[in-house]
C-alpha cells in the first residue's frame, strides 16, 4: 500500500468519523419552532426545562405561516398551529403529523360587532361586511356559525384581512363585524368597546395542534415524547397560574397583563388525547371548508394523527 493510498484511506475514515459525530450531535438537538409569547415562555415559567437531557434549539416566528414553511422544509422538528390552518398544510402534502392536541374554550373565538351596532343576531349580518382571516380560524368560525344557523354565507359580504387591519376596520366602521380569536377578542372588547355577537359555543371545538416532521418522528421519537410530556405539564401549570403566566406574556408582548389574563381564562388551553372525537371534528372542519370551496378538494384527515404519543399526555397528568 502506497503512502498516498494510506493517507487517502485515513482521511476518508476521519471524515466518516467526523460525519458520524456530527450526526450524533444533531440527534441530541430538538429544533422547536415557536411564536412570540408561545410555548417557550410557558415552559420556562413552569420550570419544566431545567433538566432537559438534550438541547432544545428554539426558533421564534412572527406567525404560523413562516413557522409551517420552516417545518415543511425540514428546518424544524416540531412546531405549533391551529387546527384550521393545519388543514391546508396537510392538504398540500407537508410531511408532518399531529402528535399533540390542546382544547381551547369556546369564548376565545367570537364574532364581534362595534359599540352601538344595530346588529343583534347572525341573520342581521346579511348584506353586511364580515372580516375574517382567509383560511384561518376566524374564516372557519364565520362559515360554521352561519351554516349552523341555516344562513347562506353568500348572503354575507365576507372580506378577508389580517387581524390588525380587521381591528382597525371594525373600530373605524369599514366593516360591520369581525370573526376572530383571543387575545384579539379581549383587546377589542376592553379597548375598542366591541361587543360579542356570538361565540363558538356548540359549533366549533377550538383546538390547536403540536406538529412533528416525519423525519423527527422516525429519528427523534424519544426526545419528542419527552418534550410533549414537559409541554403538557407546563400547559396544566398555566391553567392554575393565570396571573403569573399573564405577567410573563405581558412583558414579552407589551399587552397589558389584565387583558392577557382574561384571554388566558377564555382560552383555558387544556391538553387532550388524540381520539376519535378529535379526528371526527377535524374531518368535519375540512368538509365544511370543502363545501364552501375554501379547500379545493376533499381530504381525509385520518392519517394526519400519530396516536403513539398518548403516553406523554398520560404521564404529565
């Protein structure tokens, strides 16, 4: 064997070892996408991150859309979104699965009208402008409430705009009603004098999902299970520590703590199991969006959930 050949083999072997080491290090890192004042703040406040046996690499996003793009690209292992936006993610073939579910209170989703509005019932919305966030929870809530009341949504002038613009439009009289979620509900009521026309009670199950990339489920399942256990513990802690949680969120967002506290009480975000009811609700949401041509075609959501993480929820209780 020549010296050159020997050196080549040693160099290749060293590179292989370095590659193995890099892979090993990568496998001890969980890449988590979060939104401002999201799950990281709750987990830190609850003290569940003190003894994590792996590294958590947090990435903060201003909204769900860029977070989901990063998850789709494989830049994240786990992230979080509402159940309705997830429908579009799953329909487009993004390689993710739901590994955790949180149930929110019905009062945290509502259609609002301005102070002094003559609108008293959903039927009064006919011919009027109702602002929603296209393809989001507000859009779904509006369609679901109108459909449930037997009102053809085409008789209502549904206009799409992001929540900050919709809030200004409602306060300024450019729209007649706004379908939205907390903390916008609490803020609009307290600061703008808005009134709840109707909330989601009995119509919309109001869930949010923890999503994991398929590659992470295959290679980092133990870490994901541990992370979900800790996250569930933190969420349960937050239910009984509203004021403390609100103070931390307020410091991050500069939204007054009393408004955050009211929003947290309305939402009462509670970890729940992935069961047949959750899947049936999600399928019903997809079917309604398909019926009103928000989703272009029928999707079957039964394959979107990984029930194998149920143990994480059980241990946290």
